C-alpha cells in the first residue's frame, strides 16, 4: 500500500477566470506549501524540502502538515503522542496517528 501524504500550497502561476484580470489570483496545488518559522527551538537559517522550478511538486524532503504540527507542539513542550484519545475504537489526536517531529527543524 502506498501512502500519499499531501499538504496545501500556492504556486507563482496565475489563475485567470473568464479572462477577467480584476479577478486574477494564484493557482493552488495540493502538493506543496512554503512557510517560515523563528524562535522557540527552531534551527535558524535552515531550508527543508525543495519543489520543482514551478513550485508544483515536491522533489526533496517532504514535510507533511501533521509532522509540522507535531514539531510545533514539541517546541511548545508537548508530546503530541500523549494528546491521543480513543473514540469508537479509533485513536485520534491533533497530528492524526502519523505525525512525527521533524528533527531537522530543531536547533
């Protein structure tokens, strides 16, 4: 079974609907996102992951949003695995049951 993990992001490509430039925006792609973080135990000056030239596909070191949330919770002093509760026979938590702390982000 192949697990597909996706986040959400935007590309530098334009999104023109009905040829109306007043309603122009940027395309959305479910494969990539970009963010920055500072302080709180985050390693300064590090870049994790890489997209293709158009920002549409991940080509190196993907970080899932659940992994990002697990890392932020870790920086706040929480063990995300202990924030688990059982409901109707399934374990639930903020990072779902697959989030992992991204050690490359930590200083």
